[in-house]
């Protein structure tokens, strides 16, 4: 009896389910899903089988062959982060049908009322399962160490439609009596105005990549294997289709670098502004925040990142969250290589520069707890959402870039392709990667201090700030700000959002309020349509005690729920110069809370709690 993963109750001596068939009835009035999960094991098993659940109401567990009940139990207490294990007692059974209902406070699901959507007429629901939220939708072995295929049958009220990170198995059709089994009664399943949609995922994936959305969704093809879906109606769909028109070029660039694209479709779903991340690499259908649609194709970089996960993350997956850098460091590296091909080297370098700045800031954030600056941290008992940071992304990127510099790009490209081909559809750990590295690059351990990179805290001395003319110019302009110099119009004439973001990020954290105001008076950064620029500026304004921007901070925090913006703005407010900012943070959260995804609610709550 041993845990396979510090964040899952999955027992290393139990078999891992290889397939789950889900039947899900959506009750929008109650923000609840009534469902069943038919889990299939590789062979008959006798004894306990532990499944992760959080806030799931389990009604019964049935042997699908005999129809007999399977005994099950829960521990008396429930961990707020990890949930509680559902323990089945199997006797020579290779499948179990669990009948359950989700909770309205399921941490993976955000239910939006019609008023909270762009359609204003229909409700909307969507999932975010990474890191450990799939267990709040259905009972599963919620560890990336376990991979399974699935099929799903969704029952929705017309005219809502569903999309899934999976292949559509059939056209929308009427419900059929009896097909729901014990998941819900025929009276409910076949009630007037209901329709059924079916999906299948035939490639084995970890549970955190399970994803769907349902609501009023419009769609348009933008490439031979790419369709854009959006909740926001035709205006948003038009903008999204323009922004992501280059998707096919990116897929081709990715294939040239990393090998065949193995997932068939590469569709994109633009979610409402409350989506807590920039993007989520759900296979076959990436989920995106609408804030990446900026009209200047810079949102393409988020798409490049999520696309890169098709190889690093989805094909090769970190075994547990302690090895998250294998997903994110590799993907950040791969993203920049794709950006370099489709947008040029300067763009990729700016991207690296923003990342370098972000990595250095994380060192300050974790100054009191350097464990989380390690590439491979100890996360026993730690909520992964709580310590989510740029470290696995940017330190991971730096590590791979360091290896590339050591052996040369040509050799590194061959290495990466071989790595992907060797471990595809597997979940691996850092040690497996290091072994593979040492075998394929003999002597590398004598050239790079691998132990320091993987187990050491902080930033290793052989990490590198990127070098380019534009990058250096921006950083030197930012340094001149300290002497009271604001860049001249001709110096910023061809700057896009990324240049501004890099400039603001490189300014001193706290400067004279009057100087911040005059920078904004000249360049209207607080009103930028580019949220990266706007939020970077507002963060600087709050830290510098510019109270005149509190209104703009409030409206920003009420418009979007992307954690990349919530974290710095709420943090700047609670670190504010006086009680006024702390009180403002609490009031805004009280008013905006319901519009945030449950994961974002938890993160903001913990920022406020640390400074109460
Ligand atoms: Zn990522």
C-alpha cells in the first residue's frame, strides 16, 4: 500500500483503469450533473480499489456483468484539497459502474447563469481539471501517472450544444429510453426538449485532460484540422477566427520540429472571460481565455504554447506534479521554437525575456520557501494550485536551453525528437528524463551540473538572460526611468504589447506616483486593450501608491477571471501602502467572487488570507 502520487489516493498496488464510459445528465437549474462512470480494469481484480473523489455524492456501485451491488466505503473525513478516496471492494471483477452526482461547488466546473454569458440568453458550463479537479466531476484515478481512454454520452437541454476534448462520435440526437442505465431515470433522460451528444477519446490520456463545455456555442473552420468555437457570439467568433488564422502553419512548424501531430483535430474553444488560465491544452480542443484575442496575432503565442503541449504534456506526461517541469518547461521551450518559425527570432527572444523577468520575480515570491524554486520540488501535502508559478515553465525552459547551448541546436533537435518518439503516450518522471539524456548525450553530466539544475534552489549560474538588440534597448530604456526619463514617441513607435509588457516589467517595483502618472498620460497604458500591458501597468501603479487607478483596477478585476491577472493585482493591493488597498481588495473580491472559476476563487482567497 503506497501512494503513486502525493496528490492522489491511487494505490500503487492497485490496477489502473484503462477505460471509462461516462453517462452525464446536465441539470442547469441545480448546477449539478447526475452521472455514471463505468470503469474498466485491464484484468479481474480482487480486493480494494481506491478512486479519487471530491464533493461527489456516490449513490451506488454496481457490477455491470451481474448487476449486483459492489460494496464501497468512504473515510469519515474529507480533505478540502485532495477530497476523499472512494474504496471499492472487488471480488474477481474487471469493471465497476459508479453512480454519482456532482456538487454545485465542484471545483472543476464553472456554471454561468445566462446573465454571466455573452449570449445573455442561455446558461454555460465548462471544465478545468488540471491539476487535481477531475475527481470533482467523476470518480477516477486522478493522477497523471494513470492514462485511460473514454467515451461520454451527454444529455443537455436544447438548443444548448456541447463540445469536448475528444472526437464527436455521432450527430446530436434524441434521448433513448433505457440508455442512461442507473445514471438517471428515463423520465428525466427522455423529458421533452432534451438532446444527447456522444464523444470518444481513443488515445489514453491522464484524467486532468478531460474537458467539455456546454452552452450556446458558435463555430467556424479556420484550417484543414482546426475549427474555432466561441461562446461569445459572432463578433467574438470573427475576431477569434482572424486571430487564429495561422493555426495550420503552427501545427506544421510543430510537426517539423517534434514529429507527427498525433491527435487528429486541433480545435480551439474561446471561453468566457472568467476562464482562469490563458489556455488549457485539452487534447484535440484547446481551451482559451478571450483575453488572448488582441487583434495583433500576439495571442498566437498562447496557441503556440497549447499546441506544443500536443507533444510535451499530452503525448509525454509528467508522472506527478512534482515533475511538472517536464510538461511546462519542455512546452515553453517548444512554444518558443514554434514562435521563432512563424513569427521570427525577435519575437521568440522577447518572449524569453519576459519569461526571464518572471522567473526572477518568482525567486522573490518564494524567498521564504525556496523549495518551490526547485525544478523538482517536494509537494507532499501541498495544493498544486497554491504554489503554481513560473518556475517549472521558465527554469525548465532555461535547463533545456542550457543543454541546447552545450550540444548545439542540431544535436538537441535530434535528441528532442527521439525523446518524444520514445516516451509518447507514457507518463514519466525527472529521473527517467535524466537517464535518457545521459544515455543519448554521453558525458553531459560532466559538462552541466544536472543535480544543481534539478534539485538546487534558485537560478543556476549558467542560466542566461536572452540577448537581442530590441530586448537590450527595452531594458536600458526601463533603467533610464529611474533617472526620470520617459521613452520618446519615436523610441516606442513600433512597439506592440510585448515590448510594453517587457518595458513595464523591467521598471523598478516602486517609483514616484507622479512619474507613473506621467508615463500613463503619454501612453494610456491603463486603458490598453492588451491585458498583459494593462495589468503590468496597474500593478506598478498600485505598488507606487497611485490611488487614482483604483477604479481601473476594480473594473479589471471584475471583467476577467484569468489568474495571471488576479494574482498580481490582488497581491499588489494587499501589499499596498495602507489599509485602504487591503480593504479595497476584500470588497472587490466579495463582489466579484461569484464571477470567478472555483479554482481562481481559492487562489484569491489564499492571497487575502495571508495578509488578513
Ligand atoms: Zn502549459
